[in-house]
């Protein structure tokens, strides 16, 4: 999709998208006369009120493109990323459903500051789910997108939208494809390619190196898989030499059968269990292009939780990279084990802050549903910055507590800690999982983002498609660039 700025409407375009605030209907003269007259008539008939997500389309207006779509944005005081992204995502889906190739959007002054989000939402709304089909056709009909505006300083917004949209597509492609295609080796190689393409330092720790180093969490989880385990470490030095880095750690479970604590449902979508790693890889693919002036390290422990005669068992006690021993009470509580090893490894970099992101628990979906990821940590300031980053990008996040009482539930009689609380498994699954991770963080500032309810959906927002959502990508980029 080619994006360009234009100062006038072209009647040869296939579709014109006209965003309308409620207040605009009181002074329709801000629009070209033909559009103003049409809106005045529709307003008298109460056909269109400008309410949020309301749409009205018409054909064959004089001197206008073939079709015009009016989309309501509600009141100006309520305008934010969420409103704009959903409204323009809905418009993008409309254009695609009607096979419109050359579309234009009127950009009012109020929308200029969030042009990036508008463009990202249109791109996201037409993501192609059918990339593996034999007779594949381009999912998106949109070939060109013209932005009608007199503003002169919007080229950077277009560039940024293209960078973030490309990163979002990478995340979705990784998460949507099954584990027979995105194997542990493929995921590790993807991290390596992203690093090489951007000129980053990258280290890929293989099975052999993990064994030599004592990565007991990663290796134990991977024992049942025929595929090797890895850990990818990507280092971006965009800040001053010697500045403490921001560390991003993403869980890379390419498939999770649950191990011997086998999953009883939803196994068919467990390719999504590497969404945390995909999000970190996607973030690292974008930050240099965006000109981020900070040191950032992305770490992705990669494994596969399967069942065979070599698989780890409930009751096993394993020794982690940190030297701590863990009693395995549930083999399906595996993500925290590989994250814990990665957290300990990250301490060698003396980080400014550590952010872990993972489809850590199903419980977070029960608690917060498909709109909000859960955020927990040991530093309120870091957690609040993560939440603010989510509000600014519509990657919404909500804080959950990690009280000492829940952390104490993870104590073991036989080891330093256990990976799952069998005694009270019916409640507080998400905070207790975070409590396990907190054990390995030490005094470092840390926040965990649990995308277990938001990474994959059958109930997409207007700018999403079913399947992978890339929830957390825009949040992490915003956090690293603006708030960290």
C-alpha cells in the first residue's frame, strides 16, 4: 500500500473516507460544499449523527470519488488512539470488502497528531491471514492511500507508521504460523536475521551452549521435544556508551502441549505461546529505524513443551541458571521456567529495567478479558510507564497486585521454589506466576506483561483480524522510545 500526501480530492479515486466528529455537523462548511450539502440533508433526516463508529456510504456525488464513506468519531474531547484506530480500522475493512484499490482520507487538523496511528490501523485491518493457501490472492485490495491535507510536516508520521506496521506484520506472521513451520530453529534464525539486518550484535545460544551454561529451566522444558532449544540475545546500542540498557525478555514457546500436565483445551492454538518472543523480535526490528536513542537488549528463550519418554515430569526438581532449585508441580507452568533463566542471564548486563512479556497464564484472560493485558512488577514507576504506553497505543494494560502472600504460595518443601501452586490453583494464577518470576529478578526494576488473554483472538477489534493481534508491540516501542 503506497501512502502519499495530497492537497486535493481526486474524483478518479475509488473511495473517499470522511471522518466526522459530532461537532462538525454543526458547521459542515469545514467540508467541501458537495459533502457539506449531503451531510446537512442526512442530518435533517437523522441518518447520520457522527457517533463513534457510525458509518454512512453513498455513491456518485458530483466531483467526488466513486464512493464516499462517512465515519463517525464521536466527540472531539474523547479523541484518542483507541477511537481513531477502531474508526479507521473499520473504514479499512470496508474499503477491502468493497475491493477499493485507490482510496483517500480527509485528514482534519484534530487528526494530524495521530496520523501514525490512523495509518497503522488501516494497514492492520487488512492483514492477510491466508498466506499459506495454495491459490493465494492478495488479501488487501488497497493499492494506494492518499491523505488529503494542507499540513506540511507529516512525512515522518508516514515513515513511522510504515516501520511499525512492518514490525506488526512480522509478529503476526510468526504467531499465526504453526509449529511445524515456525520451529525453534526458525524462530532463532528470525531473531538472528532481524539483528543482522539492523546491524545489531546477536548471540544465539544453542542446545550445547545452554547445557554448558546450566540453563536448567529452558533445557528441562525442552526435554520432550525433538527440536533443539535456543536463547537469542540481541543488543542494540542506540544510547550513550555505558548507559544501562533496557532489557526486553519474551517467552518463545513455539508449541505448548502442556507436557505430562497435558492441556485439556485450546491446544490447537498453542503456536501462539511464542507471542512474547515474537513481540520482542518485532520491537527490536523497529527501534533503530525509528531512531531510538537508548541501549536496548532483547532476549528470547526458545523451547517446545512436548511429551515423550524424555519429557520432564511433575515432581522433578531442576536446577536453574541462577542455581536455585525448582520443584515442578505442573509441567504446563513452563513459560515461567524459561523466562526465569533469561531473567538471570539479563542481570549480567546491569539493566536499567527489565520487562518480561509472555502468554504466561490463561488466568489473565479470565480476569481481564481480551482487551487488557495484565501488568505486574516490583516497581510502581516502571509499571505506570508501561500502562501509560498502553493507553497511548491502544495496547491496553491493567495493573495486578503481586502481594507477599501470593509469593509465599510458591514456596516448596523440597526446593527453593515451586513452579505452580497446586494447593490454591483456582485463584490468583497470574499474580502467583509473576511472584515466581520476581524471585529471580532481585533488586532490579522489573515489570511483567501477561498477554495470555490478548495475543490471539477470535473477537478482534475493528483494526484487527482474527488470530494474532501483536498486542504489546506498540506498547513496547512506545515505552522504550518515550517513557523508559
